[in-house]
C-alpha cells in the first residue's frame, strides 16, 4: 500500500483509506483493516472513523471480497475517539466531527457482507461500538472493555440504547455510570462479545468465524439482520437500503427520468407525465 506523505491530502485510490493509520490488506476472499496508530494507543481520529466506514463500502462493492475483518495492533484494539486531536490526518477537531456523520457504526451494522471484529486488547468507547456493531466479535483472552463516555461529558444515547438491549438496563447503568472495566470472560458472559479465544489463536479463529458467516445465504442473512435491528429498536436502514437496490426503485427512477407512470401502476390509472 502506498503511504501519503505528511500533510499532503489526496483522494483515496486503490486500497488507501484516506489515513496512514489504517491498513487495508487483502487475504484471499477477505479484507483485513488494521487500526495502526501505536503512538496514540490507536485512538481514532475522524479520518480513521471515516476510513473504517469507507472500508465497509469498499468491501460491499468489490465482487472479489466476501467479508471484512477488523483488528488492532499491539495490546490495543481501539480506545475510541482521539479527543485531544493530533495526527497527520487531523483534518478537523474531534469536537466538530461529533456533529458530522463520519462514524462507521451504522455502516458496520448494516453491511451487506459479514464483518467480524478481532478484538486483540483494550477496547472501549467507539472501539467497543465498532465491536458491537460488527456481526460477530471474537476477543482475545487479554482483551478488556470499558464505556467511558459519561466521564468525557458525552451522553451517547445511541450507545446506551444498544447496550441496554444487549446486556440489559441494570448492567448498562453499571457500565456507563461507573466506567468499570470488563474482562474478556465477563464481556462474553454479558453478551458484549460472542467468543473468547487464547490470544495467539485470535486471528485464525476470527478468520474461521468470518468464513462461516460468508457461507450463509446473503439475502436471507440480510432479513435476519434487519429483524435483529428491529429488536434493538433501531431505524430499519437495512430494509431501506434493500428497497433502494430493488427492481421497484430502478423502475421508479427510470419512470421519473422518462416522465411517465411506473409500470406497477394499472394501465387505466396511469397519468401523463410524472406522478
């Protein structure tokens, strides 16, 4: 992968994700995104958040790729956003970015192709959201988990709604109000993560889980994901995206462009021009 020189912005091309702190590699049918900013303990800049979001879209649009695996470097998966700023890719202050839709959470959650998080170490804040929004989180026995948002003055209600549905409101209050740290074993017991494996088996186990997910039927899987989103009480973005990609939407746009009624309208009910 070619690296951009410091402070030299350029549009993404190839497998470049717009930041030097994310690596996108291809391993047969899989893409692997590695969060790689050890000098800042993998703290996520807005560009890194957006790069993960962009990676999901790249995988979904690439017929050669079946799924995406996300992991970190060293003993850190991701600690959340870099609230202190900094980084060669720092094109805006993090506070300003909070009001922009640069985060990857919805994109991860609604991905048409499977996404597996291989949580190699410390995982908190936005990093934990990435793990929870992935289809499956496989975690190292060394991993730890924390929800520190209220200590940063952030009332993240998207987070609290998902977390309460996953672990229950009592445990969600415990995690969010105390900022306590969960071990990997507790995270699996509470339902925050799916599987815990020995640290040296993490990547192999995560790849095997991703392979299993990728063997499932795509359309049926999408229906199940939408049903699970309904359980979480979240806006049905999956159903909307499926509608946008459907034959009806294609015909609707074509009819609009051709200034006519769509073909689903009964011939005796069609009107001249656009509906």
